[in-house]
């Protein structure tokens, strides 16, 4: 892959020092919070579920912090800056998805599970095959999501420090991985949750500040902002109308439907979001946390509209621009600098540092949550229940989870390095597609279909996961796509093209396939044992009775 030059905006050494100091201050706060929270980790429930001690409001803030990732802050604003109206569709999809999560899974999942997604499935099914499948799916979804955060971190720190070589950016990604492992191994769920709460406050505050300044510069006239953005984009009226990215061909229209399906259904299957429901003491708190999250996230996504179109109006977003070269991932920090007075000014340096620090805290919090989810699933499901057949002690589980965090961090670092040309919102959309294909069918069937059994669960999880990953591998995401500047826009460099699946998001194929395989596996199996515990699961899901007791056969 050719070298990607990301030159930081010219600024004096004093301004650069100020930027770095503010940036490191935010990172230091998150490290301190993690160390303080780590002193309260005494049991597996503390490590996995923070002792179920968070209120609905606190958990809602943490969910917001987990959900408003680099994709939301960096990716969506960049997608809007480059694609206009079509980029804003990411915001709409991410927000609407919460209604599905609230109505389908939030309360029921909290009541019927314990630490991981597999706990809920294994309650009425055979432990080993179901837990193995759920753990593999959790790892797959988390790796896709981690890629987005690591790519965002590389672009962000490269902009902040003036890094212009691929080697330096790769080192940056590795350092993010090291910090991520620290949060998980030391802080556990309690430390990670508090980092996410702090990050949510910082992100909302920083976004509100930049949004207010941008609107002030356009006299709080949205029409003026949109008109200027359309004119400066070089695309005219088409920039603020549907179809610029997804409406030109039949393939792009189908790709849009696939993207929308993945975004709307994906949240209800994201493992790092689902385990957040286990950190509250009651089902009422679970409902409350989702309601708080919807309010906070909805407000944030409205502001991404101003950030994206503000970037198009105030920055160069042409094919040769810095924004385009990073797939839009640095649009928000560059907009903050421009809103503060531009490169070389104190105001510009302060705002750039603030937004970069907030975005970096965003990345650290999300990668910590993802890594914790993956490590917990491996330790609790694979190690404790599959390999040790339920005979592992809590201390052994937690130790294995910490060891798994190192391995997951290493894999995320290795995969993120070649993915730096992809927009982070787009990468997260792939994670949503995998989650909706692999996890959602099994969750819905298990909660609402009496006949659903072990074979159906295994077929739906492996089938949805395998089809989604396979289609992504043979799509333009991995090979064959050319960027506007003539370089590769895929994981593989130019000259390598083995793509035969035309869509960039596989959701429209893999999600229905996951549901179909879950149905087929069930009706083709003679296993009736799972039906016997369906009524027990229903009572448990509706009342929460026994939710904190380990279960399964």
C-alpha cells in the first residue's frame, strides 16, 4: 500500500506544545479513573458486570459513550463532508437502531442473562456448542468494530503530531492497542464504564462547543450553512439531496438498502452493547438506561449534521484534499481548528487539541469496551464452560480474561494497519452487518420461539457470521476499489482484485440468511429438550428471577 501523507496543519511550536499537553491531559484523566475503579474489582461479577451497581442514568451515559464511537464522531462527520445527504444516513440508521434494541432485547436480555450473550442462549440449550458459537461470533464482531477505532486513532494522532509516514502511524496504532489492553486488564467493567461516562461528557461538551461556533459563524442560519456547503463541495444542489453516493446505479441503491438494514438491526446484536445491560440491578434500570441513551445519542447525531456540513462549508474536501485522503476521518478535528481561528492561531490550536483529545478518549473507551467483551466471552464461555465444563473458579476466569485481552489487542493492531484507507463509519457498518446476521437471529428466536433449539442457534450464528465475513472478503472493501485520487480504497493495494460480490455491505444477504438458517436448523432437528425450559426462560426474561445465578445444562 502506498504511503499516505497526512501533514498536520502548520502551527507554531508553542501551539503544537499546547495541543499535545491538552491531549495528554485527557488521556491522563482516563488512566486515573481506571486505576481508581480497579481497586473495587474483587469478584467475577465486579470484573464482568461492575457488580451490577450502576444506575439507569449512569449506564445510559456509559452506553452512549460506548456507542458514540470514532465512527460516530469522526466517520459520520467525514461521510457527510464528502457525500452530503447520503452521509447523514449513517446518523439516521444508528439512531433508529436503538428503538429496535429497546423494544426487542434490552429488558429481556438483562433479565435472562448473567455476564455474556451466551448465558442467555445456554439457559435452555446445550452449553458447549452454543457457548462456542456465541463466543466466536462475539470475537468476530468485536474485531470488525475494533478496526474502525484503531483506524480512527491512527488518523487522529497523525494529524495532531504531524506524522507523515506509514511507519509512525503504525506505531501510533500499536500504542493505542497497549492503552486499550491496560484499561481492560486493570479496570475491568467498572473502570471501563467510568471511562465511558467521562468520555460521553467530554464528547457531548466538545461537540456542542464546535457546533455552536459553526452555527454562530453562519448566523445560526442552517439554510446558509447548507448552501455554502453545497457550493464549496463542487457538487452543487446534488450535495444536499439523496442519491449522490447511493443513488447512481442499481447496485448502489441495493447497497444502500443493505447498509440501512445492517444499521437498524445491528445494534440489537452488538455484544459490547448487550453486556452493558448486565451492569444495572433491575430491568427497570435497563429500560431507563436505553431511554437515556436514546436522548443523548439523538442529540449528538443532530450535531453531526452541523459538523459534517460545516466541514464541507469551511474546509477543502476535494479529491486531493486532506479530508478526502483520510476518507473523511479528520474532518471533525480540522473543522474544530478552522472554527477556532485556523492553523497557527491559539484558538485553533486549543480547539484542535480539545477535539482531538475527546476523539482519542472516545476511541480508548470504545476499544476498551470491545476488548473487555471479547475477553470476557472467551474466558467465561470458552474457557470456563467449554474447556473446563463449569469447573473453573472466578479467579481463574478473570485471569484468563486478562490474558485474552493481550491476544485480542495484538490481532486488532495487526488488522488495523492495512485498513487505514477506509472510512471508520463504513467499517463500523460492517460490524453492524455481522452482528445483525450472527447474533440477532439467535437472540430473537431464543426469546420468542418455543421450538428453537441448539442446532438452530448454532446454524444461525455460524451461518450468519460466515456468510457476512465471506461476502465482505470478496467485496470491493477488500480488493478492487479505486479512490478518487487514483490510489487503492480497499484493504489490498491496486493490482489485486478478487472481488465478485458487488455490494460493500453484505447485510441484505447475510441477515435474512442468518434467520433462515436458524429456522432450518431448528425444523430439521429432533431436539425437543430446549422446549422444556422455554416457559422458565419466559418467566425469567419478564421478571428477572434468577438472573444473577449461573445456569445452563
